[in-house]
C-alpha cells in the first residue's frame, strides 16, 4: 500500500497535474530480466485490502484450486489469502513479488477467519466512537485482525497527518492486542471499498489488479484525450487507472506516424497536421488554402528524415 478532484476544459495544466500520482517516475530502472518464474504460480487475494499477491508452493504441497484458503507471510504478519487461480503468463514480476505458501488453511483456520470477521464489524464501531472522543480528523476504511498473530490493523484516510498516539493507547486497552494504524491514500481507499467507475463497471483496482503503474498526464495526451479533469479522473479523484492499460500501444503506434504540428507539402500547398488517430489510422491536415484533408496513415512515408504523402 502506498503511504499516500467542473470546468468544460481545464486550461491550467497545474490543476491537471494534481490528478497525477505523486510517485510517478517514467524511468523504472529495475531489471529482473534474468529471473526465472516458478513453474507453478498462482494469483491470490487478501480480501481485507483487495491486494493481489503472487504465490508459489513447496514441492511437497498439492496443487492449489480456486477458492482454496492459504496461509502466507504478508508485510503485517502471517495471514490467510484466497486463491484465485493459476498465473500462466506472468508479466513484469520481480522475484520479491512472489510469496511461498506456508500451508493450506485448515477448517479450523477458516472458521477462525470467519469468526474474526464478526469481531472486525464490532471493532469498526468502537474505532469510530474513539475517534469522536479524541476529536481526530480520520475516516476509517477497513479493520482486519490477523489470523496467526494477535494484531489488529486499522486502515484510515485523512487529508492531514494525524497524531493518533493517544488513540492507539485507548484501543490497546480495549482489544488487549497490538494495534497498528495505517494512513492510506485515495487509490488504496478505492481499492479496498470498491464501487462503480465512470464506465459503469467495478473499479479496476478492486476487481482486476492492484498492480498498476502510476498514471501520468502524458498517458492521456498520448491517447488524444481531452484534458478535462471530469473525464480523465476516477472516483478517487486521481487519473483513471485504465489510462495506463493502452499507453504502451499508443506510444509504439505513434513511432510510425508523423506528429501533430508537422508541416507537409502536398498537392501544391503547405499543410499542417492537426490530428493523428492511431486507432483509425487516419491523419487530418489543414492547408494554407483552407482545405482540410483526412488521409490514411499508410500513405505517409518518411524519406530522408521528412514525411511525404504517396
């Protein structure tokens, strides 16, 4: 998890900049090109946070099936995850992303897990009451009790940093266990709570995968999308996750096409390229004589470093 919102057209790029992820970095220098993926790899999900993890099994363990409960180490301690299925074509995984399953959850594990879910509902109410008592600006998002450790996790969001030391002491006296509070960002909150996006489908981060690269304005520009904050931002107030899905395709397709703004001499007139559509493979040009032409991209060829139409 990271430790980290109507105008028709948004002309101030700084306003749009605020929709980007703060940790965006175009140059990801990590290189696991020599890493060999395990022969058996599965997707699994931590239900309380909707995080997707990649797991493999020891040689002496049976093949996992969908809906199997498994015990795995997590960043917070040993816990139960739900198997979603085999991962047959892993992409851009690092060795550190793959977790070894410790054991398959027993019936007692599953019963305890469901019993704790009931306690989590009660803990949710108690936490909100304590926040009111301490007059803290916090929005509780999720509560989770670890399966194999006496520790409770409280995930909350807030626009500001929160001094919750006294709150933690109060919670420890109530639950008699270790308490860990985690302030999460807006993307994490949307992933945990779920909901419907502007497309009418469930959030990508909640239902498909939380392993998404940071989204930048460049991705929207590359796809010729209007820089309208209402159209390119999701319910979380950040740029749409789906902008990252097709970015690589657009970037690769544009390498073989002229850029907007370039000038081409054609049919006795100077033209300026006004629109390039990689999907339809059509390019629009405006001539000095006022003509607006739309020509298939396949007629454009680069010759001696200059674009020409044949």
